[in-house]
C-alpha cells in the first residue's frame, strides 16, 4: 500500500470542496493570483466559491478566508516582511484546518460518523480501520522541505488556541538542538511566546500560551539519576498541546520507542497533536503497520515533494548517473568529479556574465557542496570511517587537479566531446546534453582552477580556531579560502588527512578568522565549496547550493536523503515566487536553476535515486519543433506594438492623490451572499439584489486607524511592485472623507459592533487597495498612450511572442516512456503540422494560427500527467479556436481578406498595464483587408473570480481603452505618413454561461445587451459571439 493513496482525512476534505483528487484542485489553483480582490476575499476563496461541486457553504469559506487573512497579517506585521503572502497550497492547508476545527469544535461524533461513512464508501480505504475519537486528536502535515512548514505551524498555533484556549502545557518536539534554536528564533519573529528547555526542571514550567521547545532525544521513560533528560511522565496526565517537527527516526525499534513517547505526551484528556514532516512517505510504509493506519487517518494535507516539484517550485535537478552495479573505479570517479567541477565552473561563469539580468530571478552566487546523511564525528563507526575516507578522496582530487592542469584538460575535453566512455542505461555518454555553454566557449583548465580555487598550486589546510569543527582550504598562491570542511574531531581527522596525503598536507592553525560556515551566505564570502556539513540537513538556510556531491548514503536513511535533497533545491525565484522558469527558458537561467548531483560511489547514487524516484515524477523532455504557417503572408506585414526605447513606466515617479473619476470606478460589495443551485451551477446571489449605498466609513471614521491604514497601503504597493508610487498618509483619509466610490451593503449591516470589532477597518483596507490599483492603472495607461507605438511583427525581432527556441517541450513520465509513448509521439508529430491530434498529444492545427502545433487540454489521466511547455490550451481557449476555425470556413466575411491568429503567451507576449494588473489577452487576431488592418484582442475566461461588475479593469480596458490605443496608433501612422489604417477591438469571452454570470454580476439584473455593450460576450453560441466580434468588418 502507498501512503499517499490512503489519506482518508485529506481526501474527505477535498471531496467537501468539490474535488476528487489533488491534481484536479491543482489545475485550478496553481498559478492563480494571490492576494485579495475588491470583495475583500482572496482569489483562492473566490475560486472555491465558484465551484459548483462543493459541499461547503460560501459563508463558511468566507469565514475561513477572513481568519487566514488574519494569520497572514500577523505573520507580516510581527516579522516585518511586507511581501509575505501565502502560496495556494499554504492557504489551502490552513483552510482544511479551519474546516476541521469548525467541525471538531461543534460535533465530534458527527465528524467521526461522516469520516467513516466517506471511508466505507470508497474502495481505496478498505485496509483502514474506522475512526474513533482517539484518531481525530492529531493532525499531520506532509509538506516538502522548503514549502513553509514553520509558518504553517505558527498559524496552526493561532488556529487551535482560537478554538480551544485552555492548555496546561504547549510543547514543540524537535529532532535536535539546532532545529530547536531555529524554531525559537522563528517563534520570536512571529510574536509567539516560546522558551528553550535548558536542562533544569524549572525550565519545563511555562506561562500561559508559551511554547516549551525540547528535543525528542531528551525524552525518556522512568528516568534514573540526574541529567538533562525529561521523563515523559512529567507531562503524561496533563492537557497538552503538542507540536512535533520531523519526529521520526526511520529505524523500526527507535520508531516504536518514539511513538510511545508521543502517545504519553498526549494521553491526558483533551490533549491534541500537530505533526509536520517532509518524509512521511519514507518512514511510514505498509511494513510499519503500527504507523500506517494512524497517519492515513491523521494527515490532513499532502503537499509532499512530488507536488512541490510538479507545481514548478524549487530548482530542477540533473544527475550524473553511470549505469553500473559495481562501485566506481578510480578513473571513473576522477571523471565524475571533473564533470562536477566543470558544472560548477559553468554556473560561476554564467552567474558573473549575466549578473544584471539574473537579479530579477533572485539567484545567489553558486555553491558546490559535498554532503552525506551522517555527521562527520570522531570516526568510531564504519559509517564515520566511510565519510572520513570520502572527505580525503575529495581533497586528493583537488590536489590532483591543481597540480596537473594538463591532465585535467584532457579529461575536460573528453567530457565536452561526449567521449568519456561512461554510459547511461540507454548507452549514451552520461554527459551528453550537459555543459551547453562550455561546449561553445572551450574552457582552459588553468582558468577553471583559478576561478574555483582562487589560484593554482598546492593546497594548504587550516583549523579555524574561533569556530567549532571547521577546516579551511586555500591554495598556496592565494590569500582567500576556497573551501570549508565541517568535521567533528579536527585533531583526530588531521592525522587521517596527513596519512591519506602521504604527509603532504598538515593542518595549521588560523587563530583570527571567524566561522567561515556561518558567513557562507554573505555576499563577500570567498567560499565556493562546502564539505560534510550535517547542519545542511538539520535546517541550515542557504539559497546558494547549486552543485551537490553525495557522500556516505546509508541504506536506511531515506528520510534524511529527502531532507537533504529538499534543502538543495530551494529557490527564491522571480518575484520571490519560489518557482523555476519554464523548461524552454534561456540556457543561462535553466543552468542556474538546476542543481547537478553526483555520487562518490555508485552505491550512494543508487540509494539516492531509489528515494528520489519515489517522490519525483521522472520526466523525459521531448522537444517538438514548432513550424510557422504561411510565414510569407504575415512576417513583417501585420502590426504589433512596442514601447518607445529607453522609456519605462517604473522610472516615472507618481504620487497617489484623490480623483473623483477614479473613485467612481471603485466598487466594494460587502453584501451577504447566499448560494443558489441552478442548472447544475452554484451561484452567489446577494440576499437583497438592491444595492444600498451608504458611506458608513465616513460615519465611523473615528474607529479607523489611519496610521495602520497608511502602513497597509504602503505594504500593498510593495507587494504589487508599485515601487514608483508615493503614498502620503493624508490620501486614504481624503478618499474616505470625500467618498464618490460605490460601497454596497445591506441597511444596518455595518454599525457600532462592526466598528469596534475591526470589520470597518477591513472594509477601509479593501477600499484603499482597490483605489490604488485603479489609480496606478490609469497612470500606466496614460504613460502607454504617450510612449506605446506600432511595429511590424517578424518572427525574429519579436521572438518572445513565440515559444522559446521555436520549441514545444513535452514532459513524458517514465511509466509512459516504458510503454513506448515517445516513439508514438515522434511518429504522430509528422501529422500534427497539418491535422488535429486526439490520441497521442491532443493538439489543434489551424493554418490561420501563426504556428503549429498547439497542445490542447483533453480528458484522461494520461493527458493530465503528460505536461507541455508552453502549457496546453485550456477548455475555453480550445473551444474558441475550434469555433473560429469553423466560422472562418462557413462565413463569407473573410472573402478577399487574410486572417491570422496568435496565442498570446502570458508575461512574454503583448500585455497591457503590465505593472498594475498584468493583462495579457489570450489571443491576438488580425484581419488584413488591403490597406486596412483589424486587430482583435480576445480573452476567453471564467469571469466570476475577479470583480463582478463593469468597473473590472480588464472589462474597462476592452470597453474604453482599446479605442484610445486605436486613436494613438492612427495618429502615429498619420505622422509617419503610412498609407494604411488600423482598427483595434477587444473582448472578454466568458466561458461561464450568461445565466450564471447574470445572477452575480452587479445588481443581478444585467441584460445580455449590456454585457455586449461593455465588450463581454458569451461563447455558449459559437456563431453569435463571433458575428458580434467581426461586426466592424
């Protein structure tokens, strides 16, 4: 049995939200905009509320969303991190928890009954025992390393102490002292009272709400004598709230002991446990039946590494894996280490050469690490001896490389020419496809050595006396250290090192340097290589790691391998998204967002891959060339747009000011909503369709904290990236005093109680945010109308409008590769340039589109698992292309005219008010009629997730601003004495049916004609909306 397929509680709550599997939910939420809309609710909440299949009331979702926004605000304010916003999976993990405690606090028996009914009704859970009250006293979170477990824990603390306030003890159990200290510092940052156990019985006593932090290794049963250990009986009869971080050993006997300790801590009546781990899948298997049932019931949210990676978070990884069952020979090991050196040098070169461009991706200087799953201690065990031997082997390789650059050059050339003789399982040289940059630049060994080691010649080693267990390495020709080794017993290892190097390398003393390890993440650190730090697994936070050599991988250390890997792939990403760029991004970005991995022994590598393959979908990237359709008819002949060179809106300094015109377009709808099921759809309808407008903010202005409002406004502008906007504290007050905005509520909905509770402050925040957005968008539109002009589209000058390198990447999971899918795909591609494909890679061929093929969404598990870059057309986009293709065949509107269409790539294509609202219409369509060009921006989408009124900025752009752009371009053409005309139109194409939209749009009584007037069309009837679009021909 696989644990991820047996998670009853997780699947039950997914079902309540209207989803059968996490993959279905991911498709809707991944890449969804974070933050709040003008409704005051997050876009995530709006997405859930629009789901017709959910079994939870909208009011409950709104209540949970408000609570989660409160936790986010606490984290932001206490930690002084204005950019902190929850990722979709963090928000969902908290929403699942809010739902659980809502049910748990109201009726435990009913919750147990519903869980058992759900479990019994599914064939997936036949091996799971029914829930009892004991089973719901624990929640577990299976979260990838780097996904934000710590912040989740802090929010869980606020969640449970909101529902249940009285606790005799609140305890956090950690695996080691390093993590305990880190947790203590994080609690302090979040404003949560906490203390570290210091070894005395007195330090076990806590104040109300205070968290005691201690290591699981200090827990014992029936303590004898003195010492720092803690007898679990001290807590066993109390009402305890227990948090456990990575509380599993992996070893069966230890696991049973630790399980008994955890149970002692929570056996007191009313006790409750939260547990967090990235490695439940490695520790809890069907062999551990004493754990399997417990965690199948307790895991409330699964965002393990396979989800984290699939969603695009973290670095990609590349493995130098030799197909061998035996250990590497000395020659093979030398080639593998040389390749690792080459890969690291390439990353350093790319980092230096593209430094300015890379700043936006938050990439830090690369670091090469050699690390194992065990700490390097005094060398008493066989494992310790293996690790020490590995360290000496690495140093001996450095000595060889630095002393023999000519020999090194020979190996470098073999690697770059794919002629090493080292083969993978498919018979290819294992370095094929690597080092794309170096294969053109042909590096010289001496330059590589100088860059990586800060010099050439013999190595010198120094014990850093001001740090614990650190040995620093440098070359004799340099004053700068290039590496630091973390080792437990330096004097003992110095004898081993001297023996391993035949007396050539002795460890000297450095009495002056501070810890090199602690400073490794600082920008002025000279350290390029880190060897042997267990601290890396235990929670060390560094974003530098880019290349990894594996030492001493034990057979039963799967959990530590996953933690090690998870820390290595951490990535800040563009705009702190934590995400890597697409598979067809430029090479220098991909290379620096990929961690390369090699093992010092084949057995280490095999153990590592065995664990990683359990977690990570093993994709093969299959490139498919895109071919341009009828290029001779459009290349250089149809119009696109460009900004005047050297002009950037972000360079314009803007001051926020009150404007009646902007205020009139701000709509805040605070009316309560009720859910109405109709025709298979779930709609939110105001309890009273009639909007009651009243500026109650002005009435209760004395309850508004204007300092807090101004701080939130300035934080919001930073989150949105409006760095060139200045906000004076007087403007939010002026907005509330002057009014002019549309504030919809029910009579009596907001009074003195809402003012005291802070709800009116929340409305003021929503109002100011929406005003800032619209004001900033207006300024950007004014800038664009001044500096945006026309250009003629060519596939070379405008390559960003096409898939990178004119290539579509198809990511094929291993199981389909084994079934011969790649061969099928290679055969099917031959016809995709002329016909649709529905069987192998669902795709559309439309010869009016500027290129083919275009991958499209399709039903079936297989097509969900096979990914493409760029992403497939969604259902609405696919339907539009099919409707258009049929319409062009049947209509005589296009007689003697040329029609072209292009899928507009998000972020890379043509965007409007990119800095304020990032509007990239999904399609651009051209109709060329002699000297006239008709350009249409068309955006098929569900329109209930944003602002449901005609002041929606995307709707306003289509209804008003497209014609302003047309007038500007017409004037530019006239000034340039061009003898052709241009007509620009834009439409939102709603994939949501009219009847569903009508009920929730504005006052609930908007007609189809009013939507059409505001450039919103419905694609229910394929002919009618297309007739309307082309009405101006």
